[in-house]
């Protein structure tokens, strides 16, 4: 027979891991944004086009690196919140079940 055991703090540990991940991505995101526009490809039309392409890939539209990083931050933050709520519900359910199993006092 297989058994699954959960420690009471497992959900909080998962939430903390998600929060640490989100913080790491936030720091990387800030670093990418602080770099500003990419330069150094020269003044020829091909160099300017390459410069624009790399700038768009890092901090441009919805498919850019910074947009993807922001999406990861949002998902990890929501996961942390979800794990915390799951942990709270686990405790509430455990307490409710324990209370239902206690013998009632006669009146």
C-alpha cells in the first residue's frame, strides 16, 4: 500500500520557494531593464537593424524577455499565495476533523 504524508509546514515551504523564485526573477528583470537600449552594432543600416531587433527581443513587445520575466513573476507570486491558502485550509480541515471526532459532553 502506498502512503502520502504531508508535513504541516510543507505548503509554507513551497510558498517560500515560489517567493524566492519570484524575487530572483524580479532582480534579473530589473537588471535587464536598467541596461536600457542595446547599442554597439554600428551605424550601418544592418547594424542599426540588428540593434533594433535585439532591443525588441529584450524589452519590446509581448514576446520580449522582460515581458516573459514579468509573466514568470506573476505566476510564481500567485503560486506562493495558492500554497499559503492551501496550508491554511489544511490546518482548518484538520482542526475541523479533530473537533468532529472528539466525544461530545452529555448535557
